[in-house]
């Protein structure tokens, strides 16, 4: 008999809303103090400057607020765990949106406007509301979980692009980001032969093959949350993480290089 389909992970809606709000606030505080020289630096993301990365982060909140302004869709088409695989097709459109956002107003004004619109939208809409989105219709609750990924990943990008910058990572946002990307790996490579551990936030089993039932599994991958997020989003590669002792992998099936990144 095949194993039962795993029930999707659930997230505390109040904690996710608080995490999205907190992480966006951390970014807004940091961007406000960036100098013109810092904003002109390369972001490390294609041709984007730090200013364009900062504009994209403002757009993340603003686009969510604008999505809440549109009439709701009928039924969700996409679950949170499916979202990472749908992002690649929108890369060009999102890049253009970031540039358009940057020309709309000075960054501090963009953040102030987006923050106010986000707060109002979250205060007046239930998690069950279905948003009409570029990527596919999603419930607000699920889409907010994906916003933790966008905010954490790009906050880390910002920190790495600007020497000395240390924008805090909200713990709840970091946890949700880690868990969603770990669950996406299990969706991409279903099975039970490899256990992937990202303490203290996530443990998933994946990859077809013999399933262990007790004791230490024969194939184990373990890493920290930021390294996992960078691997899952293509910010670092498997070989580099292994060489730097940022990933510990044991067992003949514990090579995830062919499965990563999950999203770019």
C-alpha cells in the first residue's frame, strides 16, 4: 500500500501576519538610512542595483495591498507549497515592476505608503479571501506565507550587498520561510530515503528509496536556516556549501545537488 499523502503544513495566521509586518518594518528602517553610494551598489541579483532591490522589497508589500483592493477570486488555484515552482515564469515581469516602482517616488515615501496600505489591508481582510494574482489565485493566508520567503530572502540579499548592514531577520518570518522551502523540496522529490534537517525550524523526508522507520536514518542532510534558504533559492550551490562545512551530508543518497535550487 502506498504511503498516505502528507497533510500540508499549517501556519498560525496571526503569527504570519505579525511576521510579515515585522520583517517589512525592519527593511523599511534600514532602507531609510542607506546613502546614495550604498543604493548605487550592485545587489548581486543580475543587473539590479541595491536601490532596485530596495524598490522590489517595497513592491512586495505594495503589490499585496493592491491585490487586496481588487475583487476577490472565486477559488484558489495555488497552495503556498506550490508557489516556489511558479515564480520562474514571472521573473521578467517582476523585474520590470521593481524598476517602475523605483521611479514612482523616493524610497522612504514608497515604504511609508506601502506600510500604511499593508497594515490597512491586513486589518480588514480574512485569511480565507482569495487573491487575484499574477502567479495564480491564492488565499491571503497562503500568500502571506510566501511573503515571508520573499522578505527573508531579499533581506539577506540586502545584507550581503551592503557591507556592514545588518537588517534583523524576524524569527517567525525566518521559520516560515525555512519550512515552506523545506516542504517544497519534499514536494519536488517525494519519498522517505533522505531526512533533511534545518534546526530549529524544519525536518522533512524526501527522495525515493528505502524508507527508514526508526533510529537514525541512513541518509541525512543537515544545515542552518540561512544556508538552506540560500541553497533553495540559488544564492549558493551545493558544492560550495559542502566545501565550507555549511552542510553536513551522510549516506549515498544524501546529495541534493540535482534538486537545488528550488527557485531562482
